[in-house]
C-alpha cells in the first residue's frame, strides 16, 4: 500500500463524510445500484486499503478474504474472495451502501445511510461511515476479486 493511500486514510477518512456534505442520490434497480454514486469509477488500490484497514472499513471484523498478511479475519459473513465473480458492481454497491434493502435483518452496517439508525456514536451522527468516493473505491477493489 502506498504512503499516499495511508495518508489519505489517516487524514480523517475514518470519520466518514463531513456533516455538511449531503448524501448523493442513488437509484436501486432490483438487487443493485447500477450507477456510480460519484459518476466515476473508484480506485481499487484505495479500496483495498479501506477494506483491510481496521479503523476505516472494518470489513475484516466480519469477513475473511485473500489477505494472508491480515490476522484475525472474521467469519460472521461471506468471504470476500471471489466477490467480483459472485456479484456485479451494482450488487456490491448496494450491499455496501445499505444491505438492509435486501435483507432487513442483516448484521452488515449501512455504510452510506444516516437515517433510521440506533445507537450512533456522537462523532458519526448525521454522517455515513464511508463517503461516496470511498464506496466507489471499495466497489472498484471488490470487483477485482475474481477467484
């Protein structure tokens, strides 16, 4: 992982979007959000950094994946290995944005929702866990996981 990626993550990315930044609109079509939240593709390298960072995405708290250097990977959720084979870009985007739209009782947190949440830490109130750009970076990375 490059120093620029680490610097970007350390620069406050773990606090989600700024309160004054409104959530960008999106349209759910079936089981997916087909269009990018930002209108652009994300950066897979940044996405990998978010997925494996235990202060930003927290993905490895519940998921395992093709990250042999990462210790203590979770087993509560499906492995991320092969995610790009099992799901489309749009399906991955919806699951990260708000998996409860597919499965209301999911334990996966909504990474891009601010309403209807309970027990939210004061520093996260009114802010999504990840920004729209970070969501697109994670999606761009996950679609590369083909085997």
